[in-house]
């Protein structure tokens, strides 16, 4: 099992440009999560999908951020336009079951992250 | 805000047990306690979780007090590779997990 795959691993862009981060969850997992991590704010949940449907996007900072999950094996997080304050490490995670379940299978498996730098 | 309180840092000698505490005094009856760790520059890694009974797996043991207001993660024989930030999480509300700042554990030779 390859685990959660994220691309690119590093992205450097200029303010105002569109940025697209990609995630392939573990096959068979029903839930997918996007997180952002910075020194100031720590690890923040941005959005959570269950069976490809966005369940909670209250963590998405503003309209410049959007996330899609067109099928069970792929998700994107898009920032348009990007700003320097968006610089962070973005993690994708998947789970066999949703976060709302406490039983075995609800643990999250994280990808290696995408380090985004907006100049 | 996080619903858990953890010491910001701890250290432990290699080969000894590392006991990481977590306070979650407002935990409700159906909320689970999860532990994750994050080694530098990597994504967080699931360790263990439990509801009220103590749990053990190949990585660690989780001890939850009878009133469920606190828990302890035990790494029985810490190695240098266990140096990481350890997060204690309880399910907050419906679906939004809050990781907080965690405990930075340094295992020294």
C-alpha cells in the first residue's frame, strides 16, 4: 500500500497565481481530510469529505480556497489567487471510516504534505 | 480551541518508558481519546485511541482514568526515533478534530 499520495511535494509561486494541490487517498477509504499547518496556528482542519461529499468546510479560510473530490481516488485543494499568508504545509489525510466514528477504522492516515511558499 | 491540555515539552532517556499526560476534563461520555505523533517534516501518524478502557498496541499503551478526565500515553521503551510532537485529541463537536499544540518529546541517548 503506497499510503496517501500528495503532489507536488514543494510548490513555490508568486502572489496572485493559482495553486492546485493534489491528493490520492488510500484505496477503500471513505473519508478525506485537508489540513494546513503553520508555526503560528498549528495544524488546522480545512475541509472534510465523506464518500466524496463535503461534510464540513467551516475551516476553509475564505473564498479563495476551494476543494473538490470528483471521485473516491482523487481530491484537489485550489487557492486562487494565492497570497503570502497562504504559505504553509498542506496535509491530506484519509480514513476508512468518517471522523464521527470512534471505532477501529476511524484513524486518519496522513500524506507527506505539500510545502507551499507564496512569494 | 483545543479541548485538551498537554505539557509543551518533555524529555526521556533512551530505553526508558515515556509517559505523556493529557488532560481532557470536559470530555463527554461518547467522545474518544486519540493520540497521534508528528516526526519533524512528516505528516502526523496515528498511534492509538480509546473510549474508557485501557488500550495497547504494538506502538504504545493508553491509560484512561476512571473519570475519563485525563489519560496517559506510554511508550514502554523509548528510542531516538520516538522524538516527535505528540498530540492528544478528543472528538470535538460533530466532525472537527482539533490537534492543539501537543507535547514535544525529546528522547536523548
